[in-house]
C-alpha cells in the first residue's frame, strides 16, 4: 500500500506564459507557491479474487475488466499506460478542496499518481522527472490544453520562480525572500470560493488560440513576474497587491471566457471593501478568487463577501511526498 500527498498551488504572476504556444518563441515565467491543501492518492496491487481486475475510486467508482482502455478517468488511464502497469490495481483519491477550481488539482492528481505508482514499483524518482512526465502525460497523451506550471509546482512544492522555454525551460528557482517577508505576504492574502467549478482545458483552449493577438499583454504579464520578486525584496508589500490588480485586468482581456459578471461583481465588492488587488486563480471561469488586503481591512471584506466560503491556507514547501509505504505483503498479483 502506498499513499502520496501532493499539494495544490496558488499562482500569482505569469500564468499564460507557461503554454507551449507562448514560450516556444518568447520567454515565459511564473511566480507561484504551493499551499497546505492536498491531493491524496492511495494505491495497491489488487489480488485476483474479484470479478473486476482493477478498481478506481474518485468522484465515482470504476470497476475495470482486463483492458486499460476501459478506464474512464483520463489521467489514471494514461499514467497506467505510460508506466506499463499491467497488474490489477486499486487507486483511491481524496482531495482537501474540490477539483476544477483553479488550484491545479488535475496536475496534482497526475503528479501524485505517478509518484505513488513509482513507489509501488519500488522506485523513487526525482521531482524534475515527476514534473516532466506529468507534463508529457497531460499534454501529449491526454491532449489537454494545459501549461507547464501546475505539474512543476505540484512536484517541487514551495514558493518558486519558474522559467519556461529555451535553455532555461523548467528552471525552478526557490524564492530567496526572508521568512518574515513571506509571512507578511501570507497575512495579506485571502482565498474565497466562487461556488462553482469549470473545466480549465476548455477555457485554456480559447486563451491559447488568442496568443498571436495577445503578445503585448503576455509580454507585460511576464515582466510582472520579475517586478513582483523585486517588490518582495523591497519595503512596500502593498505594491504586490497593486501588481495583482494590474495583472488580473490584463488576464481578463486574454479571453472572454476568463471572467464573468458573477466574478466581476465579487471582485468589485472586495475592492470597495478595502482589497488592494487580487485575481481569479487558474484558467478562469470559476473556482477560487485570491484577494490581497491589509489585515486590518480583512474583516470588512469578509462581511461583504459573507455569501462566499473563505478557505484559510498556509504556504508549503515539500511538493509531492510519499507519506505511507507498506512493502508488498506477498499477496498474489
């Protein structure tokens, strides 16, 4: 029996520059962190005493016969195919937060599943390998419209500047900022659930299609990554919030599917109540809204957004981990 724990992420700046359609010809980078909300995956070889060969449990339960092709869950199906797992297997997923809500949960699942199955095979692989293989599974095998930041963050964990494209592709640089400054930033952040989820790949498809017409906007969003790092090394933390506001306004122009009147209304209420800035996390369309506000103003914001669920969180820096390992008991596979 193997259990992996893989974090979700909060992306601050540079989202959209991690798509192949952008960094193939331009510099890409994101500034993002993983948080203490996780995807848990347990797996074990399933003894051959059942009518089904394998069992996969997530938001539904799949009983699978002999062929991997019978599996509905795309990530499970393609990861098993990629790792050439032919034995009967049981996979069980639990998450701290809902899927499809802008926190990179799909990639956390893929990274966590790869990590778990490698451990089941008796192998411990590097974080870089987990990230690159998860990107391959999602982009090349499942054919999802996804970038490269979510898989990388889920694998590595931590508060990172990640570069994409050219000789620096997938270069992960942990942010060298004093712990006190990161704590100050964390104290200025609030996370609210909009109340509905969406399929990121569908929204990202339109954003990727619009890349040739949005070069100036994406170039500016890339610049903001490095500006934000400078802010964190400076003395005015409120600049980070103002930069988030500018970034969100730019991001909204990348596709008409990113925001909605519902999200715009929530954001406007938060700004009116004292928030300096914020953004919708992920590809857009729904999920979680991140807000930046001085601690003294956060209760007023909570009062204005009392119909929305707030989720407290902390930064984390471990990435995908095997948290339980029980060697093969000798059962027939």
